[in-house]
C-alpha cells in the first residue's frame, strides 16, 4: 500500500505542481546572487538554481527554513531532534554543504558532520529569499561547498519608504505551537533599515497516528536588524546583525538504551559591507565585507538505568529527567568565534560581452571547549584550537555569439586556490597537532540560449573540502557512536559533470538537470579502538578516514505552468543513486542516501484577495542502506521502543502526504493564512530522521501591516 501511494504521488506530480500561492511575478526572472557571486537569474545561469521567494516562504508557513527547502528538487531534510534540521543536498550533508548569509560564510569548523541544527537557526521571516545552488560551489566559495550552496538573503532595505512594519501571530495544532513576531522598517533618502524580533514556543509533537514524540518541546527567540547608508549614488554601506537562542532542546533518539540529552544554542552573526556600483566603465562592482560570528552550544547528557536486554527500564522517568532515574553523564560547552574578511571586484569589457570577477576570502576561528561538570576532563575539542582559511578566485564569463532574442553562446570558467590551516593543542594520544591542506579547484561551462526561451548548458566543476575540527580532533560520544581523533585525515575532493535544459516563457518554466558527482578520498567512518576497547558505553568506537571514492548520480526536474490568469501548477522530482568504494574495494550505498521523491500542488487565485491551494509531497521507500544505516536505530531501530535492531532491516517505507492552504486579505492591511499539512494523518518518517514527522497539522497566521 505504501509503494502504491508513492507511485500515485509520481503520477500526480506529472500533472500538478508544488506551489502554495499563485504568483504574478515570474521566479525565473528574479535576481539571484549565489550561483556566480554576481547578479543573474535562475534561467540565465549555468547551474541548477532554485529560489524560495518571500511570497512562497509566507505561503508555506514553515517552522524553519529547512522545512521550506524540502519543497525544492535535490533536497532531503533530515531531523534527529526538534529545533534542528539538516538539508541534504544531492546526498551530501552537514559541512559538505555551505550556508551563506548575504553571501557571507555561516559555516564554522565545529559544525557537526552529521545531523545538526545550524540551518534552522535563522528565522525565515527575516529573509527576502533563499537561493539553492546544487552541486559543488568550492570554486567560488572555498571549502565545504560539495553538495551545494544555500544562500540566505535577508530582507532588503528600502530607501524613501517612510515608516512601516507588521505584527504577526501564528499557531499550529500538532504541537500546540505559537509564534509572535514584529518588524519595524524605516526608509529615508540616504538611510534605510529594519529590525525584527520573533519568538516561538512548541509543546510535545503529535506524530502521524497519534503518538507523541518524546522530548520534542522547545522554544526559540530570534532577532535581527539590517541598515543601509547611501554615501553617494555609487557607494553604499550595509550593516547586518542577527542572533538566535534555542534553549533546552531535547534529543531522544537514544532513549531505548537510556541515553538522552538537551542542548542550549546561542548564535550571533553580523557583517559590515562597503559596496561600489557603476553602470559604465570597466569596474562595475567593488565590495569589501568584514564579518563576525560567535556560536555557543552546551550539551547535557543523561544516562538512565537499563534492564537485562539493554532497554531503558523507566522510560517515563528518563524522558522527564527524574533525578531518581536520570544521572548527568557530561555537560559539554563548545564555542567558536570567527572573524572574516572578503573582497570582490567585477569588471565588464567588450560592450558587456566579457565579465571578469575576482575575489579574496579569509577567515580565522578560535575554539573554546570544556566539560563544565568536570573541569579537569577534556571537552569535545582541544581548548584553544584554531582554524583558518584563505582563498582567492577568478571567474570569467564571455558571450562570443550574441544575437539577443535569437541565439547566444556563453562560455564561463573559474579557478580558485584554497588553504586551510588548523592547530589543536593536547590531542589525546597525539599531543599538539598542526595540519594544513591546500587545494586548487576549477571548472567551466558552455551554454546556448535559443530564442530567449531555451537554455542548454553543460559544465564540469570541482569541489574541495578540508576536514574540520569535528572530524579530526573530536573525542567522545557524538550520538550514535564514540568518535576518536584522526590527525592524518585528508581533504575530500569532487568532480561534477552536469548537463541540463531550462525552458522559460510567460506561461511555462521547466528545468531539467542530469549529474554525476565523483568524490575522491571521500571522508567516511571506519571502526577503531579507544584504550583497547571497540565499544564505549555500548557504542561502537569509530574514526573518520578517507575512502577510495564515492559516486553520486541523479536527475532533477522542476515544472511551473500558468493555466490562464488564475491557476498555477508546479511540480518537482528528484532521483539519486550512489556508491562508496572502500580501501579494500568493497562497494556499498552511501550513508542516508535519499529516496526517489518529489512534490506537487495546484493553486487557484479565486479572487483578487483570495487564493486556495492543494499540494502533496511523496517519497518512495529506501532500501539501499549502507553498513552504518543498518546499525542506526533511526533507520533500523525496533519500533516497539526496545534497544534492538530489526533483522533483516528493510529500510524506510515510502509515504505520501497531502496539504491544503488558503490566503485571504479581507482588507489591504490584514493578511490571514491557513494551511493543513498531512491531512490524512499519515505516520511516516523522512529517511534517516530520529522521529516520526508531524501528524495532521493545522496552521494559522494573522499579519497586520502598518
């Protein structure tokens, strides 16, 4: 029955689309920055580019940005615990993908390599758009961008707009969650800015079928402000500051064996950017950006008694952290402070047929780590570790054939050098460790634009990712395993070969991409020992190592069609396959390989102030499991709650969910939105996640603008 429902989703996706509201503006004509670090459009680019604009973010009513990203091709969102979410891009996860805020690096060297919360720390209400570029972005952005790049674009500052703002209140039924947010904006002739504060509170989550997810309550507070100062018509100064706190978020995927935890996150990020723009001459753009990022995370672990089978003896007492049942095992406090400087210049020549962009990026990080429950013990990292990156790039784009509206041939190429330098004092068993990695990456593409409506492209792009401190120096329990350091871990590299086609007319937008991403020296886990033991507290001891290679192959498609003035259809499909080849030559599926999946929806603008929509998402079952997947209780755990693995494990079942939505503006200043997700109350789990997804969930939002 599950398989039939998944294939039903495929059939519907062919004839429907995945939009939450009918939009007058064509998304293929919107300006994007992320693909080439300069202004372009999704259609006129040589990469697979997808955009979530402000209107779509509003209509989806997402809990966080990853919740909305799950509606795009090539993305699978894994959640181990509430308040956290990891977008997997073309099968790669964690620091293998790069997060940007207005083009500024958000990743740090202590990002966990598996599921993490970092992509969910930014309030979607403070964003103008989210840009997704699939495939390696290392040539332009340096280390980490292997699976893709996610660009968060904060709300623009609008000059000469006067005083404005809005207040919004939202709620949802699946966890009795509530959110209150407010924004105030001001725009004069030479200065403009905004400030926003948003707070949300979530109770225990009701999953599909009625079960409550343990330790799923959490709260979050976000704040941000951005200001622009027009020094002259050609020079502008922009400053941004945003922060978030996510206190006391629980994680219970280890509950069957009596292992639970709660974490506190505090994040502060900001930048100052000086920018010059010109419409004539060779130099068209010059910008210098200074940024700072401080992230603090405290993780407290509890251990609860187990019975003879190794299953938690008092489940309720463990969930409630009853002091008579749950004993604190450790309290780890990790913090990173990063300072970065980047510079970029763009020039035009030959009547704008030639464009040259050059840039420089530098970042230095300082890490503090301790066991606050035992100051004499080592934290997750060596206290006082440092991590630095330095890179420079050049990109050239030319149009040797330029007959606007008839045919254009576009050639582009880029090259980058990246250096990563790290130091970790007092690494257990190794002493002080210093390591550095240098990588040279490049790439290029050729495109043919025919009639201004068809873009055929093909390209080859390289990726480079140096191991971070979490992979090389961490020591301790990281969730499902006990990790030990590997000071000899090297970087992983990739080569992407991609081809595709994009169709763009007033009524139809279609994007199709086919790719093969080959990783060499891919960073994977292998069995290890610590102090002569292969298990610590029942968890396997592992370390990171470089495999021989890993290969990912896939297809992505997205469709948007207008049927008259009031109906919009959209659809998206993604398929990916892959394998990892170990040093011994054995081949296995990659870890948490996403299944065949997609989404569909239909929107009808019934009146000028009223829109109605229906949509679905689906995923086929995933039976291609890596050896680690088969020992991961999130995938192969006993559903009864016992500390046991299913044997044989058949993987994650397929699923289909249906949602409906409404947007109504009774008066121009008031916007009311309603959305029901998982209307059939299906019990399902996204492959690799640590808990079942929400059951039927009614969401409401009211926004008053002034």
